[in-house]
C-alpha cells in the first residue's frame, strides 16, 4: 500500500511509534551534555538550521565508467527529480535546495520548474555547467578541452554555455554557478601547462563578467580524471589562484573526493577560510579516488574534522564565510533517495559533533602544547552519540524521526516504478 511520504500526517503517524523512546534518549543525552556545560536545545536548534543541496543527478542511479544498472522507478526528467528531492526534504528536513546540472536538467519552461519547486518547498542552490561532454547536435567538440581548448571557437562555445547557465539560474532564483571542467592532458607534452591555465583565466574572466552582482562563481578543482596526466584546475592552489585573479565573487569549491588519498582536506579548508575564498563543498566519501560514495560512509572522522574547521570559522567569525553545502554522489547499489537522506544526516551528525567541541579548552591545550589532551578534546566530541539531537531536530521540523524507515513504509519507490515505466533516458551521472 502506498502512502505519500511528503504527507505531514503520514510522517506524524510514523513518528508516533518512536517519539517516546526519543524523548528518553534526548533527556539522557541532555543530562550528559549539561555536565559538560552544553545546552542540548541550543545545539539541536543549530543543527536544525543546517541545510544541504541535493544534486539533481544524484537521485538517479549514477553508474561507473563500466556500466550503469538503472534502478526501479528512476526519475525520467528534471520534474521527476524534483519530486524525489521533495521526498528527501520532507523526511529529513535537511535538504531545502536542489543543485541543477545543465544541460542534463534543461527544460523549455524554467519558470514552471521554479513554480513546481516552490510548491514543493524547494529552492535552487548553485547551477552546474557541463562542458565535459558533447551534447547531441553541438557544433564543436570538447574532446580536447573546453574553456582551455587551443581553438578559440571551442572556448567561445564553452563560455557561452556557462553564461547560458547563469541566465537559466537567474530564472530559478539560484545565486551561484559551479564550474568544473575535465580539461587537461593525458600525456606529457600534450599540452602547454602554463598556456592552458592562461586560457582558463581568459575564458573564466568572460564568464565572471556576466555574473549578476549578487552571484558567486564556484571553481571546483579535481586532481585527475578524465585527464590522467595533468588537469588544468587540479588542486586548490590552481583554484585559489584563479579565484584571486578573477575577483571577489569567485570562490573555491572543495569536492571531498577530488584529492590524492591521505590529503589533509581539513587543512585545505582552513587555508581557504583564511584566504576568504571557501565557496562551498561537494560532499561525498571515498577510499581511493573520486569514488562519490555516500557522505561519511568510509571516514566519518575526516568529515568531523572538516566540520570542526567550519564551526571554528563560525566561532571566530571569519569574514566572507558562507560556504554552500552540496552533495555530489553517485549511487550504484543503493536506492538513491535512501543514500541521499542518509548522507544529509551524516553531515548534520558531523556538524553536531563539531558543535560539542569545547573550543576554549581546545585552544588552551593548543596554547600549552598539550597534544594528548587537545586530541582528546576532539575525540570526546566525535565519540558522543548525537543521534537523539539529529532525530529531535527532524521531529521539530515535522520531518521523520526515522527517515529511511518511513520511506520504506511509504512504498514510494514502488509507486514510482508504476508511475515511471521507462526511465531509460536519465541524463548524466557517470562523472
Ligand atoms: C566531477 O568529478 C565533479 O565532481 C563535478 O561536480 C561534476 O559536475 C558532477 O560530479 C556531476 O558529474
Ligand atoms: Zn563535484
Ligand atoms: Zn567529482
Ligand atoms: Zn566526486
């Protein structure tokens, strides 16, 4: 039997089974935190205010470079994707926005898309341009690059597409453009490393010039893939140089999977905060490369350490600090809706844990070079089970205490399988 998981009454009904236990757990945790001088309700309210954007490409099965195994009832187009995003937000209360990818999400009637989003209680975060693949009928190919191509005509086409993305984003109420390019070289000598970067700066300057006053441009770096020898914007150094060259509306976007294994990402975050250029995140997790696994599924401590830097920046009132939170994942063996709900919650978990850090004590231990106690101060926060805080934050907002459980009970996926018979033409997701 199908029940609409966005229906408040359905969620309230589901919560009724669980609220008594939650009250007890919440009270117990409240007592523990009180002993540490922390007010649990204040933390719950702060966590409740956290939101992360759902990537439109994340609600379908992503696939790998080898194959894509479509799931049942996948979204057929951007309107279906919005419906799934609304389910995620209704059940978690943590995903009020959607990040679109163009042209994958292109529709003739953008105002209608915006209207539908508003009706569903959703807004739009950064729009992503796509010059890493050719679209059917496109005059010039990106096989050898886009914004950094040796041929000025290809660069012009890529610039034009990015400016189109800004125009479309404006129709949707979006306030940022995320630019990731696959440009680079597969062989030493294939490309002049310096000139390619110069061409990048020239091209992006033209995109930057088209940004509305209240917009940001987010530059996403990535170490490799598809360019396996040298990627033009391969690291945060190149990204920061580009942002600083372009101007105050350009910021760096950190996709967690875009670094070499073992790279200290929280340190990069700290540096970008210092430079006032931390623009936002593509959250995901990885063990090897750009794995795009569910956030927090491999290394939750690393995620916590990143949030520790973010909370520290808030605590210190770092200037120009308002990073966009977005997910960027590829779901191959799970129901994407379940993965995205779980990931949003993992972000809130890391945030809640970071809020528990005794910052004054940490600062004192750091000042006194007490390495052991400084490390323990972080560990103590990280090892606290904040589950009741997360569940209460959801309950307060009319979302589900147990989002995955409620989702499964609603039979939403089954309903989609009936309503969306041939979801074969789902766009994108392999990168
Ligand atoms: C590519 O590796 C990047 O993560 C981009 O953000 C990309 O646009 C997104 O993953 C969709 O493929
Ligand atoms: Zn990304
Ligand atoms: Zn990526
Ligand atoms: Zn990725």
